[in-house]
């Protein structure tokens, strides 16, 4: 039967994982989606975003529909789930479809696959590294995995430390895989450095990233003491904000009358000064910075709910609608405006799933901890990598940007993966032939002989 073929099962799994888009009447959008459309449509450098996802989004939509990149995201996620399942001999088509259906109903994965933002590429980063670190494949397939995983890492700066942590956890078990695990990170770094050099004339990972850390320190209440100690001698522009700094990092970053945007130069002009102030604050109170980072990490670990990307306000509909019309036409804008999200009816439906999904996440976390502690072989390495990924994601996003439900929800569902793949017969020991790779039939991410 055609559905039993690998490519058909992967395509069907991707469509299953996109059911929120079907419910919504189109892909889910966020206010930053507008920036990515502009980035790719006008070849414009956005100060806080790598020049990767925007051009890919515009290339994928073909000037026709945003449904196309959403489908590609769903299929990419399904393909990576298939590759990881192959490691455990668990990739028959029916089992793959069942796993996709379980994740579609019991996790946040489909809501991020349907969201046109880089978020879904965080778990794809982890899955790609698992496929490279635990699986066996021929040169062509490894090349495809390296390139796709490299793209997943490059689309968001938080994915770089995430990838490094996951690669390190896998290499600790099998150091001979270090080179292949490092390859997608090198690809991502090359892309980010090259595009920043082209757009901002600085071959840096994040030319203006200090502004984000500055906002986080303001939110943690650590900047006032630095300004009191160094102003006015330091001659920082931020000295004018002594005693009235916003205590919310988002307000600090994005408010039109806040410290960042009240100056005509915006964040790009503020970035050099921001680097100096961040360094001065870390020297003045390193333990305070560390304590705040720890608190934010713990807070982020506990926040993994659906809802904060699904409202009309979150989509920035007033700015997003004109951008959609500019690049894809009036009919695409009309479809967006007719969707549940633009009519503020999507979030209410999604939040009803949080109770069940939270319970599954807690159960999955404890099960993954048990597998990491008492399991054996590849399933243990997978569980360790997933737990490292969840913790690292919380540390990077919570400590550097601030706790938000979206940041952890995008990746926390990976704790369900060890449970879906564990074989209770081999939980405490590895089969003698477990390292023998069974060649799959050609399909997506099998670009040649394996």
C-alpha cells in the first residue's frame, strides 16, 4: 500500500502534525512573522534576528501562500522523528503515524509546527543531532542531516548553545561521533557569520545581542546600582534613565518610549554602550547576575503552556496583515483575517489542552529521568540528550531573554520521545544486534545509499 512507503508515511505524519493550521484556517502567525517577511522580502537586516529564517520563509511561500512553508515545517519534523525512530528499529509506517498522532494530540509539537516562526526548529535541532549521534547512515544521508540540522541551528541564536549542549552530551558517550556532531554547528556558524558580515559589516554571531542582556539585567533589577556607581562619569546615554528604568524586560526592549527605541538610533546605536554596561554589571555583582539567571531558568522550566502566541494581539495583526498583502496578495491577507487566530478564537481552544498536556509532560519528564538513570545503550543516551536540551533551553531563553510560555513549550514535549521509543524488553540492557543498522527504503532524508 502506498501509505506504507517511507516518503508517504513521513508526508502523512507531517500533515497530522499540522492539524492546528487546519483548525485555524491557515498557519499560525506571530508578530515577529512580519519581521521575517520583511527580512526575506526586502533583503533587510533585522537587528535581533539571523538572516536565515526570513529568506527561507519567502523562498518557501513561492509568493503564493504561507501554507507551503507550514507544510514543509510539518514534514521536516515528521522526517526527523522517522530518522530517530530508525535508530531503534521503530520506523514502520503505521507506528510512525501512531507516534505522530499521539504527539499531535498530547503535546505542543503541532502548535509549533503550524507556527511560522523559528521555534519548531529547536526540537528539530535536537532530533537532527540525535540522528547523527546515535544512528548509522551513508555519506549522502549524513550530508542531508548535517545541512538540515545546520539550518535548524542557524535560524535562531538560542539554538547555537542548545546544539552545543546536545552535541556535547552525545559525544560524552561516544567521542568518535564528535566530528559529525560538530558539522551542523559549523554550518550554522558559517551561515550566521557570513550573513551578519554582509548585512551589518561585522562577522559576529550577534552584533547587537548585548541589548537583550541589558534588558534582562534591567528586568532583574541589577542595572540601577551600576548606573548609580558609574554615572555621570561614564557618559552613557542610559544615565538619563537613572531611577526610571522599566522593570519589565519586554517593556525595556520594545516600548516606543523606552530606553531602546526613544533614541533615533534604536538598538543598533545602543549596542556598544549596552556591551559596556553589561560587562560592568557582571564585574560589579557576578553572584547577583548568577542568582538571577538561576531563578529565571527555574521559572522557565515551569512554564510550558499553550496560548501566548495564539491571540490576535500576539499576531500583531494590524502590521502583519499589510505585510502579507504586500508579499502574497490581498487574498492571502483575507485568508489570514478569516482565521480563528485573527478573530481571537484560537487561544481559548488551545488553552483547554494545557491540563492534559502538562500532566503528560510531568509524567514524561519523570520517565525520561528514569530511563537516563537506569536505562542502557542508545535509549539512555537519547533520554540524557533530551533532558540536557530541555534544561539548556530553559537556561538560555529564561536567563537571557526572560521566562515565557512559548520558549519552553516549543521543546519540552521532547521528554515524551524516550517513552515512545523505549523497548521494555531492552530497558536495562542493549541487544547484541542493536548497533546493526537496518537499511530503510529510500525516502526523505535518505538522499542516497545508506
